[in-house]
C-alpha cells in the first residue's frame, strides 16, 4: 500500500494529530473533573497536577499542529484552482462546488473547518494556561475548574465536528 504525499499529509492531519486530540480529550476531561481536594491527598493532587499540566499542554500543542498542518499543508491542495478543461475530481473544492448536491460540503462543512476549528487550539491553550497559572488553586475553586471543563468541551466539540466534516469531505472529494 502506498500513499501520495498529499494523502500522507492528509492522514497526518486528520487521523494523526486530529485523532490524538479527540482521543486524549477523555483523559483531560477526567483529569479536570477529578482535580478536587476531596478526591485526593495533598500529595496526590500535586501528582495529578503534573499529569494535568503535561496533558493539557500536549493537547494544546497537538491541536495547534492539527490546524497548522491542515491550513498550510492540506488546505492549499484542496483549494487549488483547476486549469481550463481539467478533470475536476483532481480539484476537490471545484469538484464539490460544481455539483449542487455536493456544494454544501464546501459552503458549510469546509467553512466550519476553515474558521470554527481554529477555536480548538485557542481554547485548549487557554485551559492549559489556566492549569499552569492557577496550579493547585484550581483544585479548590470549583467555578474555575468548571469553566476549564466548559472551554475544554467546546474545544473538543469544535474539533469533533471539524473531524467529522473532514472525513465526509474526503469521502466526497479526496485529495490525491
């Protein structure tokens, strides 16, 4: 089995970085949810804080890698303009827009990926910063911890929808 360069980078973007972020979300959410003084000793909270710091920063970095690779490596191939008389199947954006039954995959789904998906690394970084800045105080402040959980969940949902749209777009108009 072989991959073209474009297929390789598409896999790295979606199934590599994107999937790692989505799968790691459960661990990050559990870490934030259970970061409470009534659930661990002071020594246990310090150990959990180290894991929470590492996990949130790694997830933020993975989210940045996902959108940067998607935006600056994969997206230009998707958006390439076909020369006159070219087979549109080789130009995903043009192929989708040429068929009214498929146009929504670009006009809504790809627009989501282009714009809303950027919320994921921004929100994941915000959560990682709050964990870094507040440290053990995060365990004692349920409102701040809940705010982090909400931001983290919004980041996950934006990434999950972008990933789902990406899979559907790739099914309808793959990048070769």
